[in-house]
C-alpha cells in the first residue's frame, strides 16, 4: 500500500488528508488490467497448497500481471515500465522462484500499481475511483481513507451528506 496526499471531494471543508491504496483494489477495479472476476494469485497461492507447488503459480501470475501493467503505457494516465531500468527489468526477465528476489519484484510492481492509482485519482477523481473509509453518516474522516479504482458495478453508495 502507498499513501499520498489529496484534497478530497468528500470533505465539507477543503483540507489535506492522507489516503492509501492497495494494489489488489486497483487490480480488480481498473478495467485496463482485465481482471473481471478474480485477482491474480501473485501474492498468495490457493490455501493449503505446498510452497513448492505455489511458487511457479505465483511467478506465472506475477508475469501476466506485469505484462498487463506494461500495457498501461498506452492508457490515460500512462504508466511506462520501460521508463526506468528497474521496472524495465521486471518486464524483460521472468519472475524468480527465490523468495527474496521475488519479494523485491512484487514490492516494485505493487509500488507502480499504487503510483498509477494516485495518477488515476488525480486525473479522474470519483469518476473512476471511489473513496472507502468515509463514515456513512457523513461525519469527518478520522482514520484515513482508501482510494479504490472501480467499475460502475463495483461502486458503493455515496455517503450521506
């Protein structure tokens, strides 16, 4: 997850708040990534699966997700994995099945997804994202919020004002 500063349309008084985003909410909420029914198992394999069997499944799912994130270079807003040597490397090399190296790759991918979420929120606001964590009674946000890209069918009802 990544935090960033934003002034939210949910506030009755304009102020700066910290919001978070989670890679999985973006993965299943952003139409561009193509995960319509299920999130990819790049972080966790199915429950009860032995680790030796899980690594190849996680690595393959990570590689598919990376290829989909690489396609964001042609979207609005863009995310160009080829723009930096570290992110370019994750596109050009297959996912390792060694724990430490894989974790570094996973963290970098998550950071890119969260940064793209921030850009999506900045460009489109509530037209493409929803703000989770806003009290239903419309009272001020105390504990923070989560910015979650969403399709219309995923949108939660707006908080009462």
